[in-house]
C-alpha cells in the first residue's frame, strides 16, 4: 500500500513539473518573438506613423481630387464685331446721331466729348462748330459723300455737318455719316450738346 501511494505521489510530481516547464517555454518564446520584432512593428489595426516627406494614400487622393477638379473659367465679354462709335448732337428738339469712322481725326473729336458749343450757318448747305482742340488728320480720308456727312475742314479747324450736296476739297476730311436725324441738320441753332452715344 505504501509503495502504491509513493508511486502515485512521484507520478503527480513529474506531471506537475512537466507542465511548469512547458509554460516557461511558451513564455520565453513569446518574449523572444517580441524582442526580435523590434519597436518599429505595431499592430496591423493601428495607423503607422508617417515621417517627414512621406505622404499617405489619403493625402495623395485628396491632392489628386483638388488638381483634377474643374476650374471655373472667367472671361470678359467680347465686343460685337459690328459695334461702331457714335456721337449724338442735340439742339432743342432736334437730334442727329453720327456714326464715326476709324480715322485719327474722328478719334480726336470723340476724346473731347462732351462739349457744349455754338452752331453756326455757313453757305446754304452746312452747319459748323469749332471744337476746342484741333483734330489729327493723319491717314484720315477726304470727304466725298453728300448730305449727312460729318467732316472737318483743317485750315479753319471747324467740324461741318452737311445737309446738302457739296464739292470735294483737298483740306476737307470725313469723320463719319449721319445714321438718324439727317433731316434735322438744317434746323440746328443756338447751343449744341455734343455727346458720346453709348
């Protein structure tokens, strides 16, 4: 009986010792694995630290989205190709609108507007006024049309509005043509209001 009891106690002690040794091996193995991994290894569910100069995938995606976003285009409205420069001359109830040509003389007159000037009769086919500054007639065509012509007589420095036919003159330059109110030219008197027709 004592032998059996002794045998059982020895067997139990051996089993216990073996279990303790296996536990120690597993613990040591876990520690060895963690040390071998080093401090730079982190759990796969955690975000890795991004160092200087490294851009994450999310940052790349955001930058690409901004770069590829449609850009709003701004542009200034273009002037119509057939838009012309016009002036309006008013005296009392009489109004005449002239369309200017693209000459230097016409531009010189246009830059001086608005003006308030006396209108004068001359001959039997024209009304005239004197702008404060002489006009530049460089490359300006000579006047050769009939009624409704707006012209400039360089020797005298006056602007002429024809309401009848006239003879060409080497010093008479065309500024434009009346587009409305031609029939009112002969009725002009007193003070003219000369303005840009915009």
